[in-house]
C-alpha cells in the first residue's frame, strides 16, 4: 500500500469513528441526565406522601376513627385536605361482601359519607403549637410535621367489626406549606 493509500484509509477511519464516538458520548450523557431526573422525581414523590396511618378503629357500625401522622419534613395547608383521597376497604355487615368506598373531605359532616379531622396532636400531646387547624371550618391552619390528626370517617353502609378495616390516606399533589 502506498503512502497516499495509507493516509486516505486513516482519514476514512477517522471520519467514521469520530461521529460514532460523539454519538456514543452524547448517548451516555443523556443516560446520566435521565437517571438524575428519575432519582429527583422519586425524591419528590417520596416527600409528598410522608405520613403514616395509625390505629384504625370501628367506633360505631358505620363510623371509623384513625390517626394520620405527618412524618415531615413538609407542612400541608388544611385547605388542601379537600384534595386528599380517603379510601376505606371493609367487609359489609349485611352480606359479608368486601367493599371499598372513596370518601370526600367534609369538615361539616353534611354528606352521607365522608371524613373530617376531629383533633390534632403534637408529639402525642393534645393540641397544636404552630398554625392550628380550625376544626370547625376545616380549611384554615396547617398540618405541621410531627403532628398527628385524628380522623373520623363515616359510611352509609354498616361495617362488620369482626374483620379488619383498611384505610388508605392518599394525598394529592400537596401544595406547599
């Protein structure tokens, strides 16, 4: 092979490898960005729902009481409780069928089914220290971290108390503190 042919072959290889190398580098960079974006999305999702349902009790055949603790680190405005889904799964007393019902926030207990806050505790002590939630109107105040809300939920159906009741407290996209 002559010197010219060697130079031409080297030039052809370089022109083929350089775009491939650039494409590979760009793809690797994009993959790293996607991973970082996914990790950030997961962190946001985790911090939006950092609360725990505790002590579910049937206090009457159609009334349930449970507690939800805000484990932080974020506070939630009481006005945003209207966006929370409370889903109760239970066994019906009349026919033994497993049922689920979605309950709307109803601080005035005006509807046949719903849920409301009946008390707030701070670190296990009755009452609130910061931004108290107005238990009458239910829409003013703030649910601060380390506070536990006592919730009353009522159904239009009778619950068979022999079986456990499952409560799902699903916060929508909480809007700030």
